C-alpha cells in the first residue's frame, strides 16, 4: 500500500524532522517563541539513556506527515 498511511517507530535520524514538526505546530499556535527544544535535547530526551518516552512517525505516500510522543505510566 504505497499511498496509504504508515506508522512506524521513529529513529534517531528523524530528530531534525521531529523538531521541525514541533516548531510548525508552535508557529500555528502562535507559540513559536516558547519553543526551547533543540536537536541535542530531543535526542537525549527521546532516544538516549533511560528515556521511557517513545516516538512514532506517520507517513502518507512515503511523505512524513506527523509524529506522536508517548510513554507508559502505571501508578
């Protein structure tokens, strides 16, 4: 299914794209000046160490269209 929706785990190499999506959302919400994240912070926070956060990427027709960050929490 070449043109359909594909969701897959994000990889470290996608950090620049994830940051671009964050900035685009912030710009839409008129909150771009509030964004303090950078590539190194996202890399450490999402892919290195004991991070419990997970990231998935969404594609339509092989084009990146979104992402989601989630984590498991049990109390």
